[in-house]
């Protein structure tokens, strides 16, 4: 005959499951939000990429693209 789990163990397990559910739900929401942001920025990033590097900028990192774009669009004294 098996023993029933102790009440504290059951409560702890239920709390851990709820915490995991909340964490996963938060991650999914954040991921969806980031996807929407990227979709909105994609045309801008592409246009900046073509303006800076021409049609083939496949090896340029996002951080480099942003840095170069800020330099290109910023005040002339920031260009070096």
C-alpha cells in the first residue's frame, strides 16, 4: 500500500508548478513582443543596411549596423 504524500509536499509541488507556468507564460509573452518589435523594425534595418553597405551586408552584425546608422544619421561631429 502506497503512502499518500504529505500535505506540505503537495502544496510545495503545486506552488512549484504554478511558478513554472507563470515563468513560461512570461517568457512566451516576451518572445511574442520581441517578434513584433523585430517585424516593425525589419524594413528600417534593411533600408539602413542598403544605404550603408549596398545590397550585400549579410555578414554585418546588428550591433554594427545600429552603430554605423547612428553615426550616419547623427550630427556631423560624431562622424570619424
